[in-house]
C-alpha cells in the first residue's frame, strides 16, 4: 500500500506542475485555482445560487462568501436575494467578470491544445482513456453506456492475445497454453485469411478496445465464430451480443449456410449470449486443457 501511496502522490506532484497550479495564479492571472474554478462555474450560467455553487465545488460557506465579497468589490460579480426564496442569494458575473472568465477559459483551452498537439493520435486516445478511467474510479461515476464496433487497427490483434491471456488467467485460472492458442488463432488469421469471407471486429469504449470477435472460414458452407471477449469494465452494456450479431450478419451476407463455435461450460455469460443468438448445443466433452479441467462445448446454428 505504501508504494501505491507514493506513486499517487508522485503523479499529483507531476500533474500540478504540468497545469501550473503551483504558480502564483492560474494562466498568469491574479486568480488562484479555486477562484478560477468559481468564475468558470459562474460563467456557465446566467445566475447561480451560492448554495448550489458551494455544494458543486465542496467549498466552506465562509470561505466562499469572503471570495464572492472580494469579487463583488472588484466588480466581477453582483449578488442579490433570490426572487423565489429570499433566504437564498444569487450570483451573476458582471461585465468585467465575463471578460475575466473569457480570458481564463481561452487560456485554459490554449494550454490543453499545446499539451495535445505534440502527441500522436494513439497517445491522445490513451491519454483521454486514462483520464476517463481516473474519473470513473475516483468519482464513482456510472459506467459508460456508449460504444462503437469497428475493424481492427494496428496493435488491436496483439491486444486480443494479451487480454485473452490476462483475463482467462485471472478469472478462470487458465495457464499460458491458452494464450499460446489465442496467438496461433490470430497468427493464422493474419497469414492466411480471405477478407471477402473472414473478418474481425473490435468494440471500443471511450477510445479504448473493450471487446473482440472473429468470423473465420471453417469450410465453404460453414463459418466459425472465435475469440469473443468483453472487458469486465464493459460488461452489461450489450457488447457481447452486438459482436455476435455483427459476426452472424457478416457470415450470412458472405454466403455461409451455417456457423459453429467452441466454448467451455464454465463460461456461463458467453453461453447465454450464444443461446440468445440462436445457437444450440451439439455436443460436449470433458478434457484437461489450459492447466485445468474443462468441459468443451460445440454449438451451431443455421444462417
């Protein structure tokens, strides 16, 4: 735990230096980070109640009141009693306050552009995905509800091998022989696939791969669904079913009459996805594989 605490503190120091929080003022202005944040929130609305502002920013009531008094004395804001409830106070940016808000907002956007411009497209995606993860983990935000299905990009096939190896080891105790099998399937696809009758799809959430599926040729009349995977963080979004639907539609469109797949009995969630998609169990057998005992199942359906 102490090592993790040290790494988090190190990241905090790095990021505060990066965005200039340790300087005398934000973006070479006389306003601190907290003051700039208050002005930013006031600039988003025509009028804001002080109670709402305090809850939004988790500020002490006395501290916020003193800050707003300074802003009012400097001509940045106006304060008045709420027409709906005289016990509440409403704050608005004045003309000078709006000018300061625009200066801070423009400077912030310029700083972020300068941060992003030297980065490659891939590094930009990684950065945004990492920021999204931090917000979700620390702010207890709900999981995203949107995803895209797309063809693979460079690096995605390696991701498929890596994530199959990691997840099946973590969740089912499978050894490295399963990762080796996954690598062989991917390598065979790359070396000898027919793009007219075989394809791969990647599910992407917040710019990061979150799922995969392959449709490959078994024989001229039969397709095979392989390597269906959904990241734990993306489960419950319907991604597994959507990937299977994409595979089935492609197989039917390209002239296959039947599609088959192999799974194991222990993968209950995947089995439910296959059943909902119309697959039926043809046969099963117990065997020792991937360093453990499994029950292999063979499923199929007509197209």
